[in-house]
C-alpha cells in the first residue's frame, strides 16, 4: 500500500485498507465514505505537488492488486466471516483463513505488529478497541469473534462479578462487541494463568458475563498445549469457546491431540546461522554463574539449551524468554564478532534461536513475512497464538455451527 497514501500508524490506513479489502461485498459500505474521502485527499495533496496518481478508481484498483499478492490473501469462496480482535501479527487470521474464513475487521494497537499484519494480509488493523469510533467501525453479520485479550483483574470485591464489574478492562470491550453483534460463536484465548488469576475470580467473572449476562452457552474452558498439535514447543494456553445456540454448544468438543510429534530439529534453520546469534563467552559465563547462584538457593531459574531431539520451552517476550530456548548448532565457521560483544564468540555452538525458528515454533508457515527488526519480531512471535492449536480448535467450533 503506498506509504504516501497511508501509514500503518494512521487510522485512515485501516479505513482505506478495510474498504478495499472488503469490496465488492456489502461489508465495504461501513468503510466507504471515510475511505473515499481519504483517497480523494491523497489525490489532492499529490496534485498540488504536481504528482500524477490517477483517479480514485485507479488507486483502489492498485491497492486491490497489491492485496492479491500478499502471502495470505482472502479465500476465493469464503464459507464464513470472522473478526480479529487484539490481532497481534495475525495468528488467528492465518488459522481461520486456512479454514475458509474471510476476516471483515481487525484491530491491534501495537504499531510494529500492525506492520507485520499489513505485510502478510494486505490490511492495516484498526487501533485502540476501547475507542467508540473503532468499535462503531465493526461491520455486522460476522459468524465468529476471535480475540486473544489480555488478562486483567476486575473490581468485584463484595459483588457478584457481572458485566458492569468488568468496565475499564479489555475483556469488557470484547463482551460489549459480543452483546452488540451477537455472533454465532466466539473463540477467546488467554494465558494459562487466567485460571488462577485473582484467586480464580477473574475467570469466574468472565464466564458469568458470557453465560449469564450475554446468554451464551460456554462449555468449560480448556488448557491446550501447542505441543499436542504438531509444533515442538511446550506452550499452554486457555481456550474459551462460546455459542449462541445450545445445540451448537452441546455438539462442540475440543480437538483431539495430533499424532505428529515434532522436535526442534524439525524447525531448525537449514543453513548456517549468522554469527550474531551465537553467545559470547562472557555472556555464557554470566548465565552459568547466574544459574548456579539460583540453584544454590533452591530456585530453578536459569537458561536452557534445547537439543535437536527435544521440545522447546514456551517462547515469550521479556525476561529470560530467549535464554530459556538456546540451541546447539556447530555449523558456525566464522567466529568474528558481528556486534559489540564482550569477550569472544563461544566455540561450544550455543546460540539463540532466530526469529524464523520462533515463527516455526508457533506454527507460522515460512511464507509468513517478518518485515520488522529482530527485537520486534521476538516480541511479536512471543505474544502470538500457536497457529496449529488455534486452527484445530477453530475447526471444531466451525463444525459445531455448520460452517465446515
């Protein structure tokens, strides 16, 4: 999408891309007026600078053509529609599109994640979902709401923990959208810790709102491990499925485990990895001393080196996320430091995983583009959902509502 027309941080970027992406379906009408105004303003600006950019129709045609060339373009004959809230880099979208779904709305506040999302799907997500304007931009008529919302405590002391008690939290935004649009089903994902968060009261409030305040039929949530769905990563997350119809809920079952048992070797880089991924001798010594100190205190803190025949720990951003997923790779031939490290490059073959390896651990196909710097890429994949686990569960949800 032309940078001169829209920037991923600008709200009109979302409006224009959503309008073009959804044409010629009736859904596009929601975005039409503002999108056309943004394009016309773009043409006027460039005309004043003596830059020829064609007509509104030619700009739309160019954008539509660009969207058709992204790695994950919309299905030709979609069988259902969904929206993607707290979209991150699009893990839900990869899974849902693979099952034949068309995304008609996406929302994500992080600027760098938006860049990755736009590069892969051709659509810039809307921003802050707490904004009335953003919520008012959500089209009606979608079948499934998808959301990996953050975990927050509620103000429920001395109360029953209902809809009003969730105000000010991001879950409230999800509940409000469900209440307004009444989709056939929703699929929510959260960290395993939500089960015990605030002594279990947070999850109890969420289920009470979904079941009693919103009137949805919600089977008991389930903790799903990504490892059980074909990726070599121990990653447990809480899945919550809900249905407008009791018969749909009664027919729903969480998916059985995959028979595929993957190990790190299955996602390891095929070629020699750049020297910058290898730890310095001084940093490696520091990690070993740090672990020894914690072990001396009876703590389990420390780094981990994953063997080729082992399963990785959960990839997470921050803390020791990368250090708990170090690997052995003896293919290094150039020990000349590529960054300002202290000490020398270690000769034991110990390195960090690459962003592409993290992507594979989360089940993203290799055609998934990584247009951001490594620091952002690690954060984005660490925050993402594991695609195969999402897809397997989504398939069961869609089966229950008769969409697959």
